[in-house]
């Protein structure tokens, strides 16, 4: 039987599972996470403090969650957070108590800064640890969260088959010389690692925020493609990312923008992204 649980998982269903198990078993939960250049640490269900469900009673939509396989993480960041996590476990085990109960420790490794914010207390209406809990046994957490309990890259399916093309189909478009625009929506740091020739780089976050300079750049490149097209047809815009997830989100945004914020376009995503390109088209293309 364990006295303390440390959660190092990278997916939402597992976090709910571990939280509920700790609440049902009356065990403190030391939770740490890391993504890109950021890390977080807190302690749940300890000495009257809140549990995970107190803060997140409803799981987020699966398409809004980024894990390390999708977003990447600088290796030293989970190392730092793991050391702090181990420290909290030792403090609790030795009776010294925790500094992170009802506190969230946040690391910004880019600026090498820590800050701590106070979390809301245990909620009386919490489904797990509240006054009248409805979670009295473990459940199907994949069904509850609508996503897989895996740390591996998730394959989203946000678009219809007609809105997607394979890497083989895009290769044929390239070889045929048909006028089009290839939009790479990865973060710039990933674009610097590798990219396909003639692709336009606009990060997904910039599309979501409708950043003026990037929207203007997109407009200009669509107009250029329209001139090469020499017809009244919509400009084909093919969107690519690392794994084929962010590109689907970008296509949805472009569909909203088409005819309003930019010229009418036909937007499709390249299924499987650049990793599929490396595996099926060009084995020499960098995989990261």
C-alpha cells in the first residue's frame, strides 16, 4: 500500500484517474507537468486542500489539449520539475508538510523565473472530495474525457475526408506544378529545424489570435497565388504541421476567414503532417 502518489502523466484521463484513486484512498497527490519551456507543480488532496476535480470539474475538449508529443518539451524542464516533485514527496513523507498544497508553482524556463499562485480551496460541491461526492468508484476515464489515456501523440479527426489530402497527393501537386499555397502552422522554433520549400510559416497561435501582420502576409500570398492561377477558381491552400493535428485546427480557422478576412480559398490539411512526409515520401527529411 502506498502512502503518497506522484503523478507524472501527460494526459487528462490519467490525471482524473489518479486524482480519484487518491481521494478514494485518502492519499496526497504530488502532481508535476511540463510543456515546451514551462513547468507546474502542486499537491492535491493534502490536509484539507483541494483535489484535481476541485479545480477542473469538467475535462477540457480533447482538441484543445496539447501534450509533449504534440508540443514538445525541453528535456531539462521535466528534470527540474521532477526534482521539486521528489522534494515535496520527501517533505510529506518525513512529516515536514508541503509548501505546495493549495499553491501552484510555475516555472518559466525561458526567463528562468519561478512564481507561485494561490489556488482556490476545496470545493464543497466537488464530485470527488466534496460534501456529497458522486465519484464513489473508479470509472471509464477515456469515455469521461473523450480522449485516450496515452502519452503518445493523439490523432485528431476534426475534418471530413474531402477536407484532407495525403502526403502522396501533395507530392503529386508539387510535381505537377499546380499553383497553390502551402501554409506551415508550426511554431517558428520548429520551422527552423526543417520545412518544405516555398512554404509560408504562420504559427497556429497567430491565426487563432488573428495577428494583424500575419493576416496581412497571408492575404498577400493568397493574392500572389491567385495571379499565378489565372482563373476565377479559389486558391488552394494546403496546411501542414508536424503530425497533422494543428493543421486541422488551422483549416477550420481559414474556413471562417475565407471570403471575409481573406480572399475566398479552398483550404485542406496534409494528413499526417511532416512526419508522414518523412516516413512515406522523403526518408532524408529530419524527424524530431
